[in-house]
């Protein structure tokens, strides 16, 4: 009687080292592309928040002026809240104008500025009532 040798087929479980390395390299390339895009978007959001804060400060200052016939440098006197992480400072306030800056530690050294009325311009703002950022 002839002997019959049967071949046992191997069932493969899991991934090979090469397959896992290829996946890790692909994920690394995608992350290298995505992270700078995310950082850029995050920076734009900080600028938008600072600009929005200065526009909202304008409304709060005008409301205060209506009640007191002058502007104020004290943010506590205004019904005004900043965006998370933003720091708004009123650098000048008189009966005829005011100036302010907005910064965010996450976007340092960039900042925004605004002046109204007869207040001295705060760089980078060059036109009254127009928020400027650098």
C-alpha cells in the first residue's frame, strides 16, 4: 500500500511585521500633513476670537458712554466677557475716545488693537474703529 502524505495547510492569524510597519509609516505621513494644517486653523481661530472681543468691547464701551458720558478703562465696569484665553486691555479711555489691545498667550507674539474717537492709535491699528492684527 502506498503511503499518502497529506500537506497540512497553515492558517495565518494576525499581521506580519512588514504589514504593521507599512501602516505605521502611512499614519506618520498623514499626521505630518494634518498637524500643520490644524495649527494654522487654530491660529486663525485665536485671531478671530481677539477681533471679536474688540468688536464686543466697542459695543460695551458705547453702552457705558450712553450712561456715563465718558469711556472707561476698567473692564469690570462693562458688561463684557472675553473669549477663552484672550486678554483685553483698555490702554486709554477719555470722554472722547478709547484704545484697547487683545492678546492670546497661545498666539503670542501676535495681537490685535483698536482705537476709537480721539484716542491715540495703538499699533498695528491705523484707522479709528478698524481692528488690526499682526
